[in-house]
C-alpha cells in the first residue's frame, strides 16, 4: 500500500512524498512508515496514540473516523495523511 506524506512532514521522510509499505491495518501502515523514517509516528499521533488534532487520515479519498484506525487495508489502498494549518 502507499502512504502519502504531506509537505510539512517530508523533512522526516527526506523529501519522500509516497512511501510504499506492507501492512494489514491503518495503524500498522503508520508504524511501517515509522520503521523506515523514525520521527514520522510522533508527527501523526500524540503520546496517547490518538491522531493529532490537526491531522486527518484519508483511505482511498474517504476521511477515516478517528476511532477507525484499526481498519483492515489492502495492498492497493492509498492512505493520505493531511495536515491543517493552525494559527489565527
């Protein structure tokens, strides 16, 4: 499967926009990216393992509910990590 990395997080992935991983769930795919690019996990998830406030995850273009990250995925799926901008 492919995990699409937002521009703000590409410092950790050394500029990589799309990371190919083998995983059976959404959370496992994030862990697989972390294994290749340490530091990625903490950008997406808080210390309690919850998705950070300004992060949204989309599976094949559909936004995932925050409680649905143990959802099974297929090899052909695309998980997009999207970040919002904070400020005022």
